[in-house]
C-alpha cells in the first residue's frame, strides 16, 4: 500500500515536471534539441514510474507470468528509467553547452548593440542635420514666399492669379488701381457682391473664353479683353498669361495685364487719319509715289498716279521706280543720296505709261521718314498741256521774231543807205539816223534774244560757238548806251590797255555776237543806272590769259543788302521804277551758256561794286 502511494506521488511529481516543461516550451529559444531530450526523458522516467506502480496490479502480473521474459522489468527499467535518464543526460548536455553558446551570443549581441548604438547616434546626427537643413530650407521658402507675396501685392504691374476651373481668383493692388478702385479690398468686396470675378468683365463670354484657354498648358500672349472700371466705363486690357502645375496636380495661372485703352483709341484715331489722308491723297491732282530710299522700290501710290499712267496698284507696288516709271532715267531720284545733304529737288522728266507712251511731268522728290525708315516721296504733275502751250508760244515767238526781223532789217538798211550820202545827210539828221539804226539793232537783238533766253532756261538751246571780236561788241554796246549814260550824267571809261577799242582785229572770244552784246549791254546798263550822278563806270577788258578773257565792270555804290545773295536770280531788283530783274539773270544765262563764269563783289567800305566776267578765248 505504501509503495503504491509512493509510486503515485512519484508519478505526480514527474507529471508536474513534464507539464512545466510543456508549458515553458514556447519560451525556450536556445538549445531546442536539448530541451526536447529533457521532455522525452521525463516522459520515459514517468513511464518507468508508471510501470513500477502498474506492477502491483494482478492483471498485469498474471499476464506476465505466462511469458518467460520479465516484461515488467524491461519496460520499467530498460525503457522507462534507462531510456529516460539517458535522454535526460543528453538533454542536460545540450542544455549546459547552450549556456556557453548563450554567453558568446550575449557578448556578440552586446557588440551588435554597441555597433547599433553608434549607428543610431550617427543616424541621429544625420537626421538632426537634415532636420536643421529642412527647417532652414522651409524658413527660406517661407521668406521667399513672403517676399514673393510682397512683390506680387506691391508689383506696379496689374496681376491676376488663380487655379484653372476653381475659385477664388486673386488680384494685386495694381490691378485694382488700374480699374479705378481705391484699394484691393474694395474691388474684392464689390466683386463678391456682384457675383464673382466675372463681374469685372464687360462681357462674361470674354472671361469664359480666357479661362477656357487657361485649361491647357500653354501661354496666352496678347489677349485683349474688355473689363469694367469702377465708374462703369469700358476698359481695354491686354493680358499675357502663363500656366503651371501646383502641388496637388492642378493648374495655376498668372495673367499680367496692361491698360491699352489709350493705345486702341490712338490706333482707331490713326486708322481714321490714315483713311482721311488716303482720301486727301487720292483727291489731289498730283500723282504721288512712295519709294524705299535704299532699294528705290515702290511702296505705295495714290489714285491719280494710276489714272495718269494707266497702271494698277498691284502692278506698281514692288517695282523699281527708275526702271518702271521713268524709263531708266534716275537723274532726279538718285541724286538724293545720303551724302548729298539735300532733302528736296525737282525737275522735268517723261513718265512711262501702261500703253508704252510717255507723259511729260514735273517730278518733285523729297526725303521723308515712314515707319522709322527713310523713304522718298515723288510727286508727279502732268505738264503735257503746259508743254503744248510752250511749244505754241515758241512757235508764236518764232513767227513774231521772224516777222519783225524783215521790217527792222529794212529800217536798219535804209538808215545805212542814207548815212552813206554824207553830202545830203548832215548835222542833226545824221545823228537821228544813227540813233534809229542803233535802236533798230537793239530791237533786232532783243527779238532774237527773247527766244534764246527761253531755250537757255529750258536747257534746249544748242550753242554753236564761233570767234567773236569782243572789242567790236564793246564798241557797239557803248554806242547804244551813250544816250542813257548822258541822261544820267554818268561817264563810261573803257580801259583795254592798248588801242584795241578801235581795232577791227582786236581781242576775239568764243561764242555768238548776239549773246555777248546782250550780256554786256545788260551788265553795263545796270552799272550806269546804279551809279550816282556825275559818277564813272569803268570797263576793264583784260588780255587772253590761260585761255580766258577777264571783263570787269565797276561802278560807285553798293548792292542793297536784301538782294546781295540773290543778285543774279530772276525778277530780283531794287530801287528801279521800271526794273524787271531780268538783266543780270539773262547775263548769267549767257555766261554759263558760253562756258564762262560771273561773280559780283560789293564793298561797303569802298562804296564800290564790281561785276567780273570770264569767258573763253577764241
């Protein structure tokens, strides 16, 4: 009985140990094999104890008595205790060795912990540095944002910004000022009460069109729209817009505005003025052609030039004027070169017409600036009727001159015939006949010179020089003007340096006798009339030197100051009741025609005027 109780107590203890081992199994990390051997060993010892207690049962005993082998002993001692304690030993061996391994693992773990600590410290420093850098960057971004906001709000350029498809839309102070608001808050409040940002547009469709264009990622440049100012007046504004992406993937837009109301008004006014100018130009009776100064290409024309030539505007624009309208004659327009210094000149030319014929015109060329570029403005006046009248006048003058020559020559010849009879024609009668002859010659010369001067002015006179006895010209003119000088009590003194004044074979010059007589008579008469009473006019005729002859006519008195610069120009006269201003003008034409030169010098200190003429020797 006692043995049975002891066996049961032993089994209870071993069962408790096994239960503890089983429950602690989940917490065992190291030496799992040793721990397994310990559990099996305890189970086998428990089995041996069970077999020891079971040996007391008669059923088991009877069963075992039939066999020669002592099964009880084998199961209890061999399998239970021997196997159990063997496994317990093995388990303890593994278990004890695991403590050494655990110590090594703990040392290695300590090293890893220290290493991880160092890495942690390093990472902590890196993280702290990155945190500091991030804080610095965030502070800089915040500063830049505040700076940008300040620039945006205080920018002198009106700016509108917002998100595409979303409200609200923001403006800066310059935008509100552009629309006439006292402050941005006033504009925002009024826009909010009026139904949103579309209220600042005159037409909502304009705002919707702009916002629709901002949905895509492309800039909108030069978009002009109509806004409404505070006082309700329409305002034309040009907007240049750009879009970008925000952090949430949306579309941000910035629009930079510019008030172009004045420009549009000026553009409209300019267009109106251009139409007015075009109407005026087309109504002018003058053909106008605008050329590019460098290329001489036709830039624009008016309607009269089209009517004059028969060309169309499309045919003329882009053509080179000198090759198309002027038949290759560039004598007028090409003379206005950049180095010339002149801004205007005119002349006659023939204008080519569409049918191949030519039209005589008066062409004027002036330098103008168009669109900041140098241009030439050519004006063409139809002078075909004037040319016809000039030809008619020329024919009439030629007929009159021809018809006058015959009776004048008859009168001169009659006087010469009467003067040949010295016995009958004497005294005053002889002087009268000489005067009639001289005046006849003068009228004959004047009739011939009328047409000649006109041709010289027009540049059509054909000069055929012949040797002319210049001293004979001087003698004849002195005889013609003798009565004029006597009536004004002026003495004419001829200084030739020798006796050539009476020689019929004296000094000879190249030209035509009629031209020299007209030139010398005009200059000498002008000097006689300008001299004071009892004054002296000196005529100095030089010798032929270096192919030229020098003639100098001096008289007392000076040329009036107001005509000194224009002394040889047409219709310039002063102090003469019957003066026409054609004498000196005609004299200069003659001198230039024969290839000479003429100058005038007047001295206030010496109270003297001299006219110097140089002509070619024969």
